[in-house]
C-alpha cells in the first residue's frame, strides 16, 4: 500500500494559521474515520496530536484541529507559535489491522 | 503515567537476528493492542506490526512479513519483535506504541543498524 501524500514543507508566521493536507484513497482515509496526526521534534519520539480525524488528546492545545473531506485529511494549526516548528505525520487505518503513514511535513515558523 | 521503554537494538550483520523488547507500565497492558513502528535515518514513519491485547491476532507490513514476528507476554507487561534475516534497509529506529489504529504514547525508540 502506498504512503499517504503530504506536502514536504509548510510555513507560516507567528500568529498565523497553517493547514497541512494528507491525501489517500477510498481504501484508507476515505474508508475509515481513523485519521491521526503526530508531531515529531528532531531526535524525539512522535507525539499524538489528533486521533479519529478530529479528537484532540488531553494536553494538546486547542490551536490544533483536524478535519477530513473525502480522501483528504487536514491538520490546521492556528495562532502559530515558535514551539510548533516540527515534523508532522498523518496516518490512517487501512483495514486488516494495517496502518499507513504520510511522508511527513516539515513545519517552519518564520 | 503510561511509559514504554524499548531495548534490544544494536549493530547486527546482514542476515542476522535480533529481538526487541518494549516494557510497559502505567496501564493495564493486556487490555490494549500494541504496535511497532520504525523510522529509517532521515526518513518518515513506517508501520511494522500490530498485535491484539490477548496476543491472538497479529499482522505485519509486507516488507517484514515472514521475517519479523510480533508477540507479547502479558504476565511481564512486555511486547516483543523478533527480527530475522535482517537486511540493510531494516536499519531504523524502532518504536513501540500503545494502540492499533492510532498510537499514544510512543516509547523513546531503539536503534537497529544492519551493516557488515
């Protein structure tokens, strides 16, 4: 199964909003409401930011939000802060207990 | 606090075997599915293998099927990944994570380097 498609990079100035897209197929994103997003700092383990398309775990700022339309999911970071600069990965359940990831997006805060 | 601590990584020659462990604490281990995810140097995340809470259901990525085996010992709160016939492209940080469809939290990872 091919990886989900994410833009390699995204950027925004402090206080702005930025949206990262994640495109799959009807066999993964379009077929299940199990899209999740992970934040990863260099040299660190990934951290769950969004699960089940829109759910934010306890402790994740409400500046982070998720959505889905058809085969494309999105992560929006509002009110960008310097600490949001990191790599972001989307993933989707793809049936038969398989999960696929996107290639990752490097978010730069200008 | 939920904690996952991987161990067992290291330098191994192509064709060799290695067993990774992931010690879990802070939650009722047997009630949760667990997953291994890897990340090659400078690359993205790749799902490797998942296992149900009871251990009776497993699945693996095509890239490791037939070579890697996921298992768990619920009496020891420990997850395992037996890796056989290792190849250079298996070189990666291997993370264990709680969950099957999404992963939270992740361990700190253990580095596996396959090289002669």
